């Protein structure tokens, strides 16, 4: 049993690039934070995401998903909530079935 636990622990350490491992490394501690309501938010650090789609709504979803994916990867799932983020902006361009959007927001966690 002890040997199995050691193997699982070693495997978990080898997966050092997972979102959970990144959060455990404390990369979110590189940025100052402030309280906004019941959330803890990065004080002045923004993350960006961009995406494209055949409709404006699809391009916006793609941009938001890119923001979520990168933020969760870098700081852990707790930080990857676009709904909790503050200071959001979204800009889109295109038309006729080809849109691209970019978003920016400060990550927050509950």
C-alpha cells in the first residue's frame, strides 16, 4: 500500500504543469490583490482572450473560453471564472459570417 501511494505521489509531482499544480506553486501570489465585494481580485493584472466564429456571439464565447482556459491554467480553477472577473472589456470586428473578438478582465476568486 505504501509503495502504491509513493507511486501516485511521484506521478502527481511529474504532472507539474497541471492547473492545480500551478496554483499550488503560488503564481497568483506574484500579483497584488484587492477585495471587491465578497471576492478577491487581482489589483491591476489583466488577462486577455481572443476568439473567432461565424457569429458575433460565437466569437465572444470563444474569446471568453480562451480567457477562462488560460487563467485557470496559470492560476488554478478558482481564478478561472469569467463571471467573477472584474474590469471586463470586449471588442469585436468582422461581419458576413466571420467575426473575431478580444476580451480583457482582472481575475477574481470567491
